C-alpha cells in the first residue's frame, strides 16, 4: 500500500495520497487549492543508497571483530543514524554506548 506524493502545478503545495495497491488508479487533487494539475514527486523514502554508496560510506574493516574492538567505534553507527534522522537519542541508548566505550560490554553479549 504505497503513499504517493504530488506537487501542485498551480500553487506548488505538496499533497500525499495513500493507495491500496501499486496498480490502483490515482487522480490526485491539491489539498490546498483543489487543482488537478498535479505532478508526482519521488518520495525521500524511495531514494536509497546504491551498493557502491554504502561501500563508500562504510569503513573497510567495519564488519570485522577488530573494528568493534576499538571502543571509539562502539555505537558510532547508532549515533550517526539518530543524527541523520534528526531524532534525539534516548538516555538509555546514550548510557549503553558510553558504558561500552568505557569497557563495559552490553548485557547478554559475550566478547
């Protein structure tokens, strides 16, 4: 069940439409002015990274045990994800990352 995003060609407002299936016909109208002159936009959720982009942004040894043995790397991905999405990190997550960086392994994890 996709959600399509449209920009009104008359007033430039954005509108979203939830449809039951990809093959369902959509006749969008602007929520702001009622115009039917709508242009479909690519949603930010539809744009992902290419495989090459993922490899470029990931350190070469990120999947190795040595990478995670360096306490500076513990939680780096989690911190980056929260920052990238503009979400405040819950105190419990911050405490877990700080504890791991000080040498305490997360509960239930044998290193």
